[in-house]
C-alpha cells in the first residue's frame, strides 16, 4: 500500500480570471406621453442620471427635466408631442445603471 499522492489544487472554471469583471447589462427604456407636452421615460432598472438626457422630439425643444425616482424621468417639451417622432440615445454617458451598464436607446412615434 502506497502513500496518498499530493492534493491537486485546480482553479474553479466558473471563476473569472485575474483582471476580469462581469459584463454590465444594458437597461431598457420605455417612452410614454399623456398627449400633452410631457414625455415620461421609464427604465427597466434603477439608473443614475447626471445631467440632462439628450433625447429629442421632432421640432420641439426641451424645457425641463425632472427625476421622479430611480426608474422614472419626466421631460417637458416646448409644445404638444402627439404624433411626433422621438429618440432616446443609446449609451449616453450621463445615464448608467448602478452597476455601470449603459442605457439601450429607443425611438418611435407618439400616438
């Protein structure tokens, strides 16, 4: 009978290597309007907003922006937004998730 061999120390294959970090997931955004000059941005997860979100509405200028809570931001535009096209840019530097994930942009037309 022989002596047991040395313990083999293998690294966990699921563990990230040195200097590697898990990827930060993007945050989806939904845009709604109540048929007035207000535009509501609702994010799928809480975000950190530092400054004005550079969204656009065809032919209108941004008047003000209010952060309601971690997932809802409202913007007031210079006129009624019904029937107009809107765009929320992707990967805006001033809107990130708490883990650092970028916002997935969206575009469409208000009903």
